[in-house]
C-alpha cells in the first residue's frame, strides 16, 4: 500500500556529493575523489620541474599499485573516496565512545539523582551521543551540520509545531477509535494542581530529547550518508527496520509493537523526504510519546511511566488494545499509519530532501 504512494523520484544529481576541485598541490583526498596514481606522479613531476625529455619516467602503475595496494584500504576506499557504509561505521564508533564516556560520568552522579532526574540525564546523554559525532563528520566532510536534518535556522519553527499538531491529533484519533470499540476508558485524574503542569513540562522535555536521539540516530546522519551509497528509500527501509528492532529491548514489547514502530519510523522518513529536514518528525515523535505516556496515560512501547495524568484502563483482546505494548500494539495503529501516509502524501507532494546540496552546487557553478 505504501509503495504505490511513495515518490519514486531519485534525489537530484546535485544532491550527490560534489567532486572537490582538483589542484596541482592538493593533498591526498580521502573523503572526496582522489586523483589517480598516474595523475599524482605527473603532478609531482610538474611541481619539481622534471618535465620534457629529461623528466624521469614514472614507475609502472602495475608494480607501484601492487606495492601500495591494501585489502583494508580497498574495503574502505573506492575511486570516489571512502564508501558510505565505512563512513557510517566511523560515525557509530564515535557515538559509542561518546556514550561510554557519558555512562562513566553518570555513574558518579547517579547516587545524587532522583529517578526522574536520572531518566532525564540518560535521555540527554543518548541524544548527545547521537548528535555530537555528526559535528565531527560535518567537519571531515566539509559541509554544514544542518545538511544532516537539523538546520539551526529552522529550529522549533513551523515544521516542528505542525508536526506536533499532527502527532497529538493522530494519537487522539487512535484513542477515540479504541474508546468507540469499548477498549479504552479515560478514568479519573491521577494528578492535581501544580503537579499537572510539572509533569506535563517534564515529559515534554523528556520526549523531546527522546525524539532528537531516535530521529537523528536513525534519520539524521545515518540516513544522509547511507542515501549516498544505496539511495534514499533503500536506506530508509534498512534504518526503519533497525528502528523497530531496537524497540525489542523495551519491557512489555511485542512483535506487533515492533512492526508498528518500524512503520512509524518509515513514515517519518517520508516526512524528512518531503519537508527537507527532521523538525516535523521531531515534533510528531515528541507529541505522540507525550500523548501516550502523560495525556492518555497508557503504555508507550511497553512502558508505563510514573506521573501520568489519568487513571486510564483498557479492556478487550490484545490485538485491539495492544496489551502490554499500549496503543502501538493495537491492529488499529496500522490503519492510522496508513491514513497518515496517504494524507501526508497529499499535503506535502514536493520532494525537498537534498535541496541544500542543489543550492550549494548552483552557487558554486
């Protein structure tokens, strides 16, 4: 069903990484297009003045290549520089190191943190571990960080708030359908007075951090670099599968919930493709999680968090209610995801992902 409405337009040729300008004194290029061996030797001869009849005959490419060839280099580096997958692995390796350092720091702070503060610090550390390495990659690849999906000039702008609205409305439609089927009851208030605003704000910030972490890890630099190696939609499918899979570590999760998480991740790839950045997806993701855990007070990916607003309850078979997974485990969520895809496809018909590369190419030509 999704494939018929998926735009099949490839990214514009200019969205591929542009070849860096070649100069006679250029360094050995690793991240861009490296000069051939013969070109490098000719450039060296020109620089040293050894041209004409007296110039030394360059070594045979066959013998020189055999001397310099390395299986490890062949795995990482091709004619156009380092392959996309090794670059992605470098990003993940840096992220792993950053996260381990943060875990070490958190271990010393944990005795002084409450459960709520500790949860917030964990989400913050995971967000930083996903985002900080991309600044290193941006420097190495000589492009702005904003190309990876979170341009600062659009921070918390229209896309974010429209995505937030779509997130809370779509979840409310799902909960209303469950209510109409007799599977969901709101119940009485669990919180009163200032506690309502305290926990509402706490979970808004918590799930904003969660959205930054998950969306950037799976649809930020990862999506950008893998799109260079396998095009946008194959990369989106791979990363969305991974997005669903990693939710399997949550307590109370089930197969239906994993499939739903993967499909929601795939839908968020569509929002990236059509809006040009991740701000819409971040707003949607934050609002959906906030609505489940706080507003409607139901399990979110198998977890029931403290400080929820209502004493809600669900009744009926797991295929309808989602059981321990929550609404994401209900079969009705697939209807909502399908409706979201169709509606978003109509409202946002234009492909905008990669527009920064187009602008950069035109301005330099």
